[in-house]
C-alpha cells in the first residue's frame, strides 16, 4: 500500500469524511528541502467532514493530524489541508 492509500484509509477511519482528495505534490518540490527522493514527501488533503464543520481552523488541522497518527505524519515533510 502506498502512502496515498495509507493517508486516505487513516482519514476515512478517523474522520468519516463525505468528500476526500489526497494529492501527491512531491513532484513540485523535487530537489528542494524536505525532498527525500521517495516521491512521497509533499501532500495536499482536501476534505469535507461533518464532524469538523463546527471546529476552529486549528482544531480541524489537529483532528486531521490526530487521524493520521505519528507514524504517517513522521513520513510527511509537508501537508497542506483544505477544508470544504
């Protein structure tokens, strides 16, 4: 299972989103700081989840990070999160 699939599975399990996109943006950062050469270092998540609707922006970000857990977060250099 690739990292994209792991990210999707963790977010679906933890937050039950109604809409979720996981986009690998690593190719845009090739050769930059944080590029480990794996092709899986920079990610964007676009999510809509009813449980996040009433939370502050900071609380929503924390909820996504908590859903991903330290093992997945530790393998990501950059994570952009957009909430619908």
